[in-house]
C-alpha cells in the first residue's frame, strides 16, 4: 500500500470518529449544538481529504464499485452537514431536530459506515 493511501486510511478513520461523535450527540440531545456542527464539519473535511489521498494512491480507476459507494457516502454526509447547518442557522438551539432530518442523518451515517467497512475489508483481503 502506498504511503499516501495509508495516510488516507488514517484520515478516514479520523472522519469516522468525528462523524460518530456528531451523530451520536445529535441522537442523544435531539438538538443541534456547536459541538455537533463542529464534529460534523470536521468529519466532512477529513472525509474529502481522505478520499483525495486514496484516489491519488490508487493504481485503479477512481470509478470502481467501492469508489462509487464511497463517493455516494461522502455526498450523503455532505448533504447532511449542509441540512444541519441550514437548520441551525434558521432555528439555532431553540427547536428539536425534525424527525425527517434525524432519520436522514441516521441513514447517511449508516451508508457511510457501510462504505468504511467495505473499504477496510477490501484492504484486508488483498
């Protein structure tokens, strides 16, 4: 495995930690806090960085099945982050997260976890 790919794998694990902190806090508090916004935003930045590192370090086309899964997971988390920021900007801390946004966050996070696990499994079987 190339060094840049190993760096990407490390960074995507940091994204996992950041996303997990944000999502589990949102589930527990049911309100958006600055902590949730911070960890969700950091997660997206780390995820984009990790994706770029893995593309640069890969000898294969970036358009593989796992690549598509990863890009779609990143897109879902990016959309979730935008929706949560928009909700926060409009309502601040005064309103409980709408059920539909809460469900979307859970689905996006679950999809992202699937992409993370499949990437880990692909590395292990090589």
